[in-house]
């Protein structure tokens, strides 16, 4: 399912798209991260999906700058998503609450650029991969702020 109501469709100054696709089977996580992006990175166009197949199709149709995918999903796990997106000119990041060395190695072999443990700081990931622009500095959004934003 695509969360159209949570899509942030803003273009940064200068008109260069900063499109990011986020995939997680937990809609609450997607809503929390969308609120954080709306408040702290309004120039980012974030499209959220709960269905891995729909996300893969959307990325193959129009590759974004960055894809953030959860690992543990019922129909298609994050490793399979990475493998299917290997030929696309987009950076793929895998996130997981179960991150270990074996999963990191599998993700790297499948084409993931990086792995981050859950909970993660989406703005930090944006900064690390240049989504916020060439001169962006890590903001370090605290987890308490992310919880606060998610509660509203």
C-alpha cells in the first residue's frame, strides 16, 4: 500500500529533486518519519510504501536519489528488495531492528550501500548520503524528538 496521504511532495530551492522512497511494513513508522521530514527537511520529496512489490515497481519506473528499506517484511524482505533494485541508479539503505554481521554482509552482497539499526535518524541518513545538499551537516535528531513528532 502506498501512503499517499503521507507523501511529502516538495521541491528544494533550485528545482533539483531530492526524491526518497521509504519502505516499511509498519505504517506507524512511516508516518513518524514523514512528520520528521516535513518539519526538518521540507525540501525532500518522501514517498512511503508498506508493500515491497509496489515500492520496487515505483523505483524501477522512476529511480529516486535514495531508497530506505526495512529488512523484516512479510512478502519480500529487504535483501530481496536490494537485489531487485541493483540495476537502478539509486542508493539503497537497509534498516533493521535485528541488524547483525551476517545481515550486514548479505545486504552488502545484495547491493545495499549501508545498513543502519532501528531506531534510526532519517535526517542523519539524508545528510550522510547528500540528500540535503552538498553542504549539509548531520543534524542529529534525537530519538525523543522523533517520538514527540510521532505522538502528534
